[in-house]
């Protein structure tokens, strides 16, 4: 047996894909429909998703014959993260709040596992992605209709910006829409959509989602869309994965460490009040000071909400996790998230990995820096859909079949 790089990649692909995957790829399953239902609800009805989504996800998990899927680093990291969150009950000063947050986390993790198991093979992932996109469109339509008709409860901040329409937070709608856009772009880039009429429909949906995302006035999403657009334009000139990854890492460290606070204050002053990024810099400063006091263990689940005015989360994934679960919890969550995304690209050829990786990095770095997307149903379901490998390039599928 040869030991060339191509032979080694072939061995990886053989281990990665079950022998009957090509046959299963042509069929939907009941578990796939159940996962699509969870994806739809998570995208447009977060409260209902947290209440009923885990039960539907469990059904999807059972119907997907989970024994055929291996347990890897992603699953072990998720288990370790959940156990660490449970252990934080031992030192938290807010046990009642922490218990509520643990229940929410368990619901989110259940939906993640159920959807991953149900969509790991074949057309089920396309079905779940369609459910997520449909949910995003429904959320946009529902929000727009209520704004036009004036029916339902509409909440605004002190500067007149609409923050919530009915049960949907406007930022939640924007982040869900962005995730749907990324899923569609990855499907288009991977050559999964071949029929001309279907492509025309997908481009029409993509246009609606982009217009809807911009109209929410959520600046993190607007920045993400600008970065995605710039990357799509310049990707033909080169694929600087290391440069873009390093730049995003510098942005994460600068914002989380507070080095960019004065710049953000000056940049944002007079737009929506006196504090940078609509008051986020104050929340970040509180989270940093509390994290320093308990660097490794954190202060327990929900501690940020109790200590912030208005029961607000930190609006920064890295600072929020650092404050509540410490450096250990943050490291476990990042291991889980990065490992799950690695599942998507590890069967790809090296030259095919850069485009989806850069797209994901550029789209979600601004979101993770300015929101608590890691604590939402749509965020976890979106991660599950992004992490399953079947939405790959056509070259990968051909390589699997010839391996």
C-alpha cells in the first residue's frame, strides 16, 4: 500500500463515510423531517423551540439509527462542557438562576445532537437546511407584517430603534437570517443545487434574506455581510486563510481584552447614545473585571445576567463564557465548536477547505463579538447544520464514491 498524501486522504475518506452512504444520500427519512421541524421552529419561534424542540430532536435522534455514527472529539467536548457547567453549581452565588440556565443549555445541546445525528447522511441535511431557511423567511415576514400593520407588541429603545416585535428580538431575526445566508452560500459553492429553476429560486430567496438582514439595522450582521461580499469578490484573486484567521483572532482578543474599547466608543458616540456599540462596552468591562476575579472557574451560569442592568447577557461570547464558566469553560466550548466545524471540512481536499472556512470565520466573528449567540436555539441549530459534512463540494462527493 502506498503512503502518498493522496493515498492518506483517501484512507481518511474511507473511514469517514460508511459504505452505504451513497444509497442513503438519495432518500429522506422521518428523522430528517423531524430535524427540519426543529430547525424551522428554532429559526422563528425561540420560546417554542426551547419548550418542544428537545423532544422532537430526541425523536429525530432515535429515528436516525444513531448507532451507525461514531463518537468523536465533538461529542466528548460537548459532554465535558455540559459537565463543567453542571459543576459550576458548586461555586455559583446564584443557584436558582444557574439552574434555569442549565435547563436551557441542556435543551440546546439536545437539539444540536438530535439534528446532527439525523442529518449526518444524505438529503436529510438539505431538508433541515430548507427548514431553517424557511423559518428565517417566516420570521422576517412575521416581523415585517407586524411592523406594517402595527398589530402586536412593538418595543423600541430610548433612541427609537425597534428592538423586539412580538416574541421575536430584532437581533435574533438578523442573526438567524445571516446564518441562513451562509448555509445557502455554502450549498451554492458546493455545487449541491444544479437545476436552473431551483438556482433562480435560491437566488431570489438569498436576495430577500440579504435585504431583510440589512433592514434590521443590526450592525454586527451588516459588518458580516460586507465582509462576506468582499470575500466573494476577492476570493478569485487569492485565498489568504492564514491572514484572515489571524486578523479575526486579533479582533477577538482586542475587543475581549478591552484594548479596542476607546476606539469603539469614539466610533459609536452619538449614534445610539453615549456608550460604545449601544452600551455593550459597559457590559464587557463588567464581564472582564468579574472574570479576573475568578479566572479559571468563573462565577457560574447566569451570573452575567444577574449583575447586568436589565438582566442582560454580556453580548460577547468569549467574555460571557469567561465570566460565567471561566477559562476552562471557554476552552471546552471553543474545542466543541471548532471540532464540530472541522467535521465539515476534514473530508475535503486541502484546496477546497479555504472557501467555506473563511466564509464561516468572516460571517460569525462580528456576531460572536457583539452578541450572546451561543445561548440561543437558532445559534446551536445553525452550528449543527454547519458542522455536518454532507453539504460539501461536488468534488468531495465524487472523491467519496471513487475512494
